[in-house]
């Protein structure tokens, strides 16, 4: 373990990661193998884990410490984003990895876990500090938190130890379930010790949104209804449900992508400047802008939203079935694989500026981006069809090819006409810094007690308030019809028509 334990900072801090034990519930699952263990490996590799740090995997299957370590090494070889795995680094880490068999609903197994933690050789250093990671099915989030409290392993009021809880998405399936889950885990842990993780917030380009907005005097003065015509947020995926039909038919695009990842991007783009760059100030402003979105009425929702499913066709050179023919999908399913909708913010900055959000599976391109589309300049200096004035557009690409691109108008060489050109900044090409994976960054922040990149309870509830209005309106339509779109397209024609009615169109992937 290293003595250089500062994580890469989002807010300026000299805090070092304290010695702790990280307990992973659901330690034999896919998330642990794909994301969590590679994150801990890279934290070790980059010198961010301190002396006296340990990891315990907690799951129902019987395993020895050696068997658990072997499983994790095989997963690391497969899923690490840097290859080959540094064997020396892994050897340093694995000697501090342990396994505890236990059943999630059984409080007695948590008491045994507590005894195991005390028996670890690293316990002399980490004391009672612990980070609990809930990498389980969502129905266990509340019970695990309450069992930790019942076994005396949760954060105690006034105690000197640091006990924190990381909760994965989805955080509820609607407002009522999110409120119930908040009550359950807040019974065991104070809000300041709860870290609701959304891996989108761990992406460098998402974190950059605040720096870009508030660190440049040329953009922030233009960031309002006087200069911005509308905003588009797109999360497009080229994959189909690919064997996850059972999960996806319950979740759909709304719960899988819109309610969490996209609402995070929405709030970061639209929020007011925080008083200071700290966790509570930033999260306060995110909640304020969500509260400024009035709960839309059913008539508005049906006129300004589109749901659709992909049909059968060719995707990435292969024939795929229609969504309703996928394994474990109901043959009459109305679950959306594509959704587009319009949100409006009722405040001074954004009055009259629509925000268009869309996401879908089995689409033509895989990308996540935000397009800030500015108003056309006033007047008619460049009249005529040959001099159509295109709107200036600021494109913030979250993934892939992370970067910022400004599209603006100039004179066409040798012609008295306008053309659109671009200025580009590429993260990968223009910076030489190491880019940590999202989970690496977020786990490190949780160990530090830095909560800026995690979601607060009131933020979750405000997001669900908005989304529930759309879900309820769709449910009350009483129709078995849902539009289809061709795999490998950019979605249904109804999604394009929604913007066309407003005199707008989706930004293309070129400098339009």
C-alpha cells in the first residue's frame, strides 16, 4: 500500500484517503468483477490506497479467501482498462482482500462480518472505519443498510469512526419507492454518510461542465434565454437489450437512462452558479433547478414526448429480432427502448428555452453529447436562400471522442455567402493526463468523504417527481400502440416530428 494517498481532486483538497475496510455486498456479481475490483486495482496502482486498507467480499456462495482472490484476478485480467495487469501491484493488493460468506437478509451474518472485520490484521490501523458498497439487487439496498445498523456496523452519532455507504442505481422505481428507500437507509446512516452513485458523474467530461461554464467569461454571460434558443441532450446506444430483456422490460429507457444519467446532465447544464465550489453548494443548485421544472400536465406530456421500440432488422451487420421478440420480453410489451421529451424550466435564466432529451437503444451511432443551440442574430444583413444563417452551436461530447466543439458562421472563400465552420478541443489529443475510469474516481471520493459527485436524497426525489408525471400520462393513454423504428436508425420519425413542430431539428453529427 502507498503513503501517497491523495485522489485526483474535483474540489481542491489536501485530504488523504483514511485507512478503511471496504466491504462489497454482492461480491461475486458482475458489477464487482467488471467495475469495482478494477477500480480498486487502479487506485492501488496509482498510489491512492493507504497502509491499513483492506477489502472484504460478502456474498452467499461458499468461498475461501484464496478462491475469491483467484476469481477477482481472472476478472481483472478480462476487464481492466489498462493491460496487461501489473502482477506486482496485484500481489500487493490481493494480500489485503478477504471473503466472508453470508446471506443478505440474515442479521446474524452481519454480526459474523463484524467479528471478521475486527480479526483482520489491518484492523489495528483502520480501526472502525468502513466503506460499505451495495453491489446487490435493488431490493436488498434497504435491508442491508438496516441489518448493518442492527449489527452495530452503521455510522453512530458522535462517533469518531468513518462509516459510509455507497448505493448503486436504480434508486427506486418511482417517487414513492425512492422516498421509502431514503427512509430505510437514512434510518441506518445519516445523509452525510450516504453516497448514491451515478457513474456518469465520474466521467471527466461531465465534471468539466461546471469548470467550462463558470471558468470562462465568454460563455456564462450568454448562458440564458436571451442568447440560447434551445438545448439538446442525447444518449444514443448502438446495442440492443442483448440478453437483458427481463431487466429491461421492467426498466425501459426512462428508468435505465433518463431518470438518472440524463437528469444529471440536465441539472449541471441548467443550474445556477454555486456560492462556493463545495458539495452542498453544488447539490443545492442542482436541486433548485429541478424544482423549477413544473410538474407537466398530461396534455403537455402527450404533445411533447415520444416513446418507441426498435423493430426487427439489421444492426451492426447482424439480424436482430424486434424488441417484443427478445428473450424474456412480454410479447405485448409497451416498454420503451427509445424516449424523447421536452422539459421547460420556469425561472429567470431559462424562461422560454426548451430542453430536448432523447435516448435509445439499437441506434445508428453510440454517443453522449449536449448541444447548446444559440439564437440566430437579429436583422437581415445576409438575406436570401444562399445566405441562410445557421444557428451557432456548442457541442459538448461526453463520450466517445470527448471534447468541445463550437460551430459558427464565416464567409465562404471567393463567394458572398456564409458557411459553417468549427473549432474543436479534444481531451484525448490535447491533454496528456491520466483519465481515471468513473468508478475509480467515485470510489476514491467516497473514501475521502467527498460527496460532490454523488446524488442527494432530495435530488433523487425531484427527478422522480418530473419523470413520474410522464410515466403516469403514458400509462393512462390506454393504448396498445407504440411506434417502431428501424435498428441502425436514429429513432422513430415521431421523434423528429416533435422538434419539427417547434421549428427545430436534432443536431446532426456533422457541422450543420
